[in-house]
């Protein structure tokens, strides 16, 4: 697993997952298709979302635990508290657990409004991206729009700067991002813009990590 730290400081990690991890997540997605809906717990305006179970804590141990340690290392051993915006120092991996995990199946015109998650950390893994931003931006509705404002199919983080301005980091997604993961503090706000011109779904897996009860 290749891990990169992304600015701003205390921001997030992005990681390219090993193929065996991607295959494992696909197995969970297919196994739980249309079994237990998670739509009532989400902000997403999407057709399908289903609860996943991490079998034998495989994903947590192989992927999430190393990312927690990496995030602590690059941010000076700090993490965000689940109940406040303060930091919790020296947070041990064995005090945390994967609280919830689910798959999102987003079709054209659907979207996720700006929102944040509950817990200490959250993540998203892109499994299927049936479009490319460079093609989406050429659609007629974007003619004459300023380049930075064109965002079909994009994933975006948003936060306040030290001056109170809204800053953002936009991921202009293509199939090349399949198998990549973002790992971030649960309270970091983010959104997913609608895409167009394909009937295939965008498939992702997300989850929240929180303190053990």
C-alpha cells in the first residue's frame, strides 16, 4: 500500500490499495448487494447504499490500522475527537474500532451534498468510476463556465482557512482512481458532485472509525 500525506497539515492521507484488498472489498460489495440499506443514515441523494461487514476485521487490520498510525505520525500524534473538535493525543489503535462500513452505488445525476461523518476517522475507497472528468467537462452545460468551477463527478474536501475563507481540494476523478483510498478526520467536510452521460454506477466503499464502547 503506497501512502501519501496531502496538505494542508492535519489534512488527510491518500493511498493506493493492494489488489488483494480491492478484491476483498468487491467481494463484500457483491455479497451484500440489496441486503441491508444504509440510506437512512446518510446525507447522500443516491439510489443504493448497503451495510458491509468487515469479516474477521481483515480490512481494519490490513489497511485501516496502518493508516491510523501513519496519520498520527504525520500530524504529530494527534487525532480528532469524536465528540468535540479538540485533539486527542496518543490515541492507540487498540482503543478504536471500525464502527460502520457501507457501499455507495451512485448513478448519473445523483450526488452527495456537503456533509461530515461521526467518529474519529473516516475513509472512502473508489472501486468503480465509469466516467472521466476530462470528458465530462466537455458536456454542453459547462460551456462558458470557468475551469475551476466545473466539477462533474468530482469528490471535494472543504474547510475554513485561518482567515475564515472556504478552501477546498477537488479530486477530478477518472477510472485511474479506482483502487485508491482517502483517509481523513471524520469531521472534515466533503461532497460528491453528480456526473452525466453514462448509465453505469460509481461504486465506492466508505466507513467510520470510532472509540470502542
